């Protein structure tokens, strides 16, 4: 049920992208205390983006999760920014993260909803 969507203007080699996807999946599962079998990570690279009027390396992340506790978002921000900085050299002041917690009836899976 957690979905992390990452968009960046950086070009990645496929090996790095796969390692980052796996690491982000593990991070989301760990930080939310949810099984990784429910986590989906989507990665879009080479997106035309500007942040603060500059096309330097930047990223936009969206994390959606049922029952996302407000108190979890500071630790999630730190962990996700750390991953983006460590793997992609994107400074944390060039990363935005949007969190949302949709109602269960608006999240579908296995021909039904949660």
C-alpha cells in the first residue's frame, strides 16, 4: 500500500537505478513498519525540471500510504533525502517530498479496496 514516486532530472545508469529502487523500497518498509511485499517504488529519470530557477540536480518525491502517521514524516524525510543525496548527489535543499494518506476506500488492490 505504500507508494513512493520519485521524479528527477538526473540521468541514471540502469544498475544504479535498480539498486536505488531496492534501497528505497527497503527504507519505506522499514520506516513505516510495513512488509516490503506491499511497497511499490516508481522512478522517473530525465524529467525536465527546474527548482529555484535552476536545472541543477533536483528531485520530487511523493509518498502515499494508508494510515500514514504524521509523526513518521520527519524520519521519512531524513531517510529519503539521505538516500537521494548519497546515491544521486542531490542536495537535500533541492528535494521536495509530498506525503498523503488516502482513505482506504480510495486505494484499490486485488480487485477490491483496502
